[in-house]
């Protein structure tokens, strides 16, 4: 059984928190995930990245609207 990397655990929590925060606004990014390839690099420490993925224009507009409302609050 392999042990996960602490950074990967943190990134996974970040992804879960972002997914939940987006859901509050009715926004879903289906491809939102930790990018596992960022842990395969030869450089230390591993940077680890979150893949936000692709989305349609309706999702982009909803995300933009939610961010603008949050900025003006």
C-alpha cells in the first residue's frame, strides 16, 4: 500500500473546498482535479497543480458573475 504525498493530500483538500464553494453558486467544473503528473517531475520539492479543466460559456459566465459579486461585497 502506497502512502500519499502530504502536498497531494493538501491539494486534494483544496480541490474539494473549491468544488464545494463553486457548488454554492450552482457552478460545476467537471474536470476539476489534482493534476497527478505534477508529482512525477524530477524537481524537488514537487509543485503540485490543480487542473481546473475546460468549461462551457455558461459556466464561465456564472463563475465570472460569482467572482464579481464577491468582489463587490
